[in-house]
C-alpha cells in the first residue's frame, strides 16, 4: 500500500511538473521554414514560395509585395524600407531601399517666411512624398540573392490583388479613422473612401495591373517606363515636385550591417540611414554591465536602467545620425565600450536623470508606428529581417487611383528645423537636414541574432520612434528573462526617447507599485499616449533546430510555415 501511495505521489509530481513546463506560451512551431508578417495572406504567400523550393530572398519579395496588397496602411510599393540578412554560411549583409528627397528639395521647403514649420506640409499631400524605393529594393534582392523566376514570385501576389482579401476589424477601424484625411488630400474619390466593413472583400485591379507591369518589365517599368510617367505626372498635378528624372535616378544601396556583441550574442542590425543598429548597440552595451535577469522583467530597476540608456542613445541619435552618403557619422566611436561607459557614468538608482541635463556625447569626428515588419527563415538556413513603411498610416494619404497605391510621407522624417520635433516627437539636427537626393533618417531596426556562431533569431517591428526599444526589449525578453518567442513579443513594453522626457508605457499592464516607485524617483510616466508600443514579429531557432514564430497579438500578425 505504501508503494502504491508513493507511486501516486510521484505521478502527481510528474504531472504537476509537466503542467508547469507546458504553461509557457509558444507560438507556431515548425520544422523547416517560417514567415511571420502583419497579414496571414502575406505570410502564406511567402511560405508557399519556400515550399516551391524558393529561398528566403524569394520569399522576401513575395511577402513584401503581398503586404502592399493586404496591408495598405504600411505595406507598400509607394514607400521604402530596410532588410538585413544572414545566409546559411554565416555571410551577412543589408540593403537600404529607403526613400530619397527629390532633386528640387530644399533645406527650408517646409518653413514659412518667418522660419516656422508650416503645419501638415511635410505630412500630408504630394509635397510630403519621397522617391519610393520598395520596387528597386526587392528587385535588387532578387537579382543578387533570389533563385526562382520573378514570374513565379509575383504571380500569386497579382492574383491576390485581383481576387481580393478580407478586411479585418482592425483594418476597418484604420480605414474609418483616416476618411477625413483621404477626402482632404485627394481631389477625386478613391477606393478607400468606400464604406468598408469587417469581412468585406477588398479587390485592387489597378494595383494588380501595376504588379503585372513590374513582373513583365522589371523595376525599370516603375522607375523609367509608363508607371514612372504616370506617377510623376500624378504627383506634380497634386502639387508635388518628384519628376521622371527623380524616379529614373533612384537606386537601392547595399549596406554593411551594424554588428556588436552582447552577453554571448552577436547582434546584426541595420546601418544608417537607419538609426536602429547604432542606437540598439548603444543601449545594449550600456545595460550589459547590469544584471537584468536578477532585477526581474519590468521591475523598477530594470526599467530604470533601460530608460537611462535609451535617454542617452536617443540624444546621440538626434545629433549625429543621418544619411552616411551626406554626413560623416562616427559610428565606431559611438558604439565603443569606453564612450558608452562614460555615457552611463552619471546614472544612479537613487533618482532619474533629467533629459534637460543630457545632451549628445562628445566624440572625435574625422573630417553621416506606422510601419510593418516581417521575418523569414528558410529551409536552407538563410534568414532575413525586413521593415518597410509609408511612414504614417497610409503615408501622405495621397492615393494614385490609376496605379492603385498610396504614397509615403517620408519627407517628415527629415529635420524640418533643428530642435523642432517630427510627427513621432523626434528632435533632429543638421545631420538630418533636407538636401536633394538625400535619404531621411529612420528608426527601422530589422535585426538578426546569433548565438555561438549559429542563427538564433530574426526580429523587428513597426512603431516609429518606439521601433528600437521594442526590438531591444524583445531580444532581452528571450535572452535575459528566458521567455518563449511568443511570450517575448506579447510582453508589456515601455519606451523613452530623450525628448519628451517621460516613460511611455502601454496602459493598464504594468504593476501600479512599480509605476509609483518610478514616480517617486523622479520619472514621469505616460500611460495614455500609446495603446500599443510596436507590433513585433520574430522567429526563434530552438535547441532542437525547430522554429518558433512570435506573431504579435497587437496586430493581425500571423506565422505560417512548414
């Protein structure tokens, strides 16, 4: 009888332990390959390309263009983005298909006669539009790294545009929210002024025709052919300054990623004109000496440490970062151990640092939200991390009916005037001032992580100025706090960007005691400004080499794989 009782206790303990292990929330697990993006249809098209034998770069092209169809508030062919990659042999690289300022752009083009910024001029309408880079970017990737014929990649996307996709509840809300802007900006009625409801089907034949042209004639169709003629005329008829010459001279640029080490990890992220890699390196290296795991996830001390590192990194971002083709950026100095140790030397757990007391650091310079992200790991071991955007939701709100897509408002990402914030509250300086053919600074942070020389993670997010800190917290959630990929992307997030001087927190998810402790230390907390911070998509390589997808519940994001 004693043996039976003993056995019963052992079984109970085993079941209890097993239940404890299984309570960890995981995303989709697959054996070979995975795509995680903002829409199920886009993830499925990308995954199907992989099933056909395509690689991660083929799937990137398909997923990017499918998001232009199914996620038109940010997915685009009228905007631009960045992608970093790691091939199965360890080779890394990155491509910059960020928009550029037109040749006729001037430093003061958004200022009135008194030197004040003219409201909405850089955010709405044709004058806000930068030269789009998406088509150039995906074709450059396919030419260098793709394996399948471009027809095999674009045909399913074109069919999706013609067949249509189902409007989600979140999309219904976004479209309704921008109706007034659509009417203000567009001279005529546009497709998105229809009264779309959840579960309605949205068909886009004009966009399908545009995709067919680029499929048949390559990127030249967009930048030098009939599409370019139509697009340039449309923009100019609406008061913009982009010309056929601007479009014809646009090129995507291959960039060497920013790489750095953090506690046994190798981080691979985007270089300028994205600020993501530099800022991520600064923040992670500033917090590395502290035992975050011991302090605990989203504890008072952990939030303090990250906030103070973010404060200092964003101050440097404001002053030093811009387009490396136009300004000399002291990247090595900005991410050096000695410099960052000095930046954190006046941090104290006893009280908050005031942003008014923090400026950019001193280095030796020798004489540079409204987004979407997707991550892909293929069956061959290649990984990409790509972030693309129109800037604001639906960009400039200007929609070209003939071609079937919205145009970006990326010109707002330049510094209109030193010290004046853009739509995300980010302060800029001379390094990011407007100049013809210059690329505007970005916060996009597509990132790949290695551990012990092996691929560990592909991760990124939309979110404007919060992109960098959302990627940061997701990596730390997995590495420091031992979360699954799904738990890491779903965890509550916070953000500090130097100015304005407050910690932005997602509402009603942080411990009130922690908030009270932070306020007593002198931190200002703002829980109301952002109902969500970032919509993170990530893929984690597990110990058994299977893949776990983390698709953020904050959006309609979905992982698909096999």
